[in-house]
C-alpha cells in the first residue's frame, strides 16, 4: 500500500509542486491549505507522514505539531522560512522529525521524507505489512499478487486484488465505501461509489464458494464491508 502524506501549505504553487514530486516518488498525497483544514483531515485519519509549513493561516504549524503529538507519533517534517530559526528549534522540540528551509528543492524534500521513514523504521513496517495472508483455503500474496482458493489460482483485476488485500489485511474491520474508494482508488473524484459494490460482487463470484451467501466478504448494512477470516 502506498504511503499517504498530508502536505499542509498555504501557498498553492508550492503545495502543487511538492505534491507533484511526492506523487512521482510513489506516495499518495493530500493537501490542506490551513491548520483548521489539516485538523479536519487528521481527525478522520492520521496519514503515514505529515509535511507542515510553520507559517499558516488559522492555526500555525507549531500548534498543529503539538496537537498532532498529543495523538500520534506520525513522522513530521516542518517547512520554515530562513529567518525563523527560533521556530525551527521550537518545531524540533515539539516533536517534528526534521525540517527544510525555504526555498528548498522538491527533490531534496523527497529525500528527507525517505530518510525520516528509514530512520523511524516506517519503511520496514511497510515491508512487514506486505506479508502473505491465508485463511481457510484462501491465500493472498501481495508480493506476487496471486490469490488462490483451495490451491487453484484465481484471476483478479488490479483493483479487485487491492480491495481484497486491504479488507483481508484488517479482518473484521468495517470499511465504508468512501474509505475503500480513498484507499483503493486514491479518492479519485470521478469514480462512481457504485464501483465498490460492483467490485465486491465480482470478488465474491471469484473467491466465495457460494457468492450469494458469502463467508469472507461481508456487507455491513448501511455502513460498508468487512472481511471475516
Ligand atoms: Ca506559509
């Protein structure tokens, strides 16, 4: 699963170029243009990484770091202007993992993100989360992207595989349609929410013994779907 990075930056052109470089490096990127918007995203879901401008409208980067550190140890890189050395020190004291000084090259920022992920061991955590799963006749291997049912290989599309792996990776956890759209399709706005329903139906036809009476891919009425091991 790609790492999700939240970029909090009020200068639209900078936010855009930073997201572009991060996306090219294989990360999923969400941007917020002020502290309040960042909090509304973070209250829903803590990403795998946060890049935070110190000088922000509504709520500054330092307060936001303090808010985040009360809730999570997600890695944080702060972005500061050259003259704000005092903020830089405060940011690190408040628990930011690293900082970059404006103007910076986007490529430099990507390298810093990788370095922080390495240092905090999050890249290995990622590798660990790529483990193969197996449940009573159903096996899912994310490295080869092969799914077998009672030892015979099942042909899944890329999105069917991603959705099955996500659900099976968190057994019994209920995912809403929106969460599945966000995690499997990257939250693309042009995707019809009915897409999820269609994919679940096809997956059931492929992996369930009796698709009309599924044992693994269960509907949680009015909420979404979950995987039952
Ligand atoms: Ca700013």
